[in-house]
C-alpha cells in the first residue's frame, strides 16, 4: 500500500509542477503582449510539454531499474 501512496503523490507533484510552469508561461506570454487566446495556447503547450518530459524521464528510469 505505501507504494501506491508514493505513486499517487508523485503524480500529483508532477501535475502541480506542470500547472505552475504553464501558468508562468501564460503570464510571460501575456506580459510579452500576446492576446489571451495566444497566451492560453502557449500555456497549454507548456503543460503538455512538461507532462511529456515527465513521461519520458519515467520511461527512461523504468528501463534502467528493470
């Protein structure tokens, strides 16, 4: 059961970091003069990129461990 808790907490942490990064990217885009739809698009792309990198790192670490 503790392994499940670690997996869930790690997933929550990754999503939280992705959300914070996306919010920062959206804010920076808005400060750069982008319109709201453009800023939201950049934030969404950043969110997806962070989750993709996290998945790639997880896959690489899983390959090393197994």
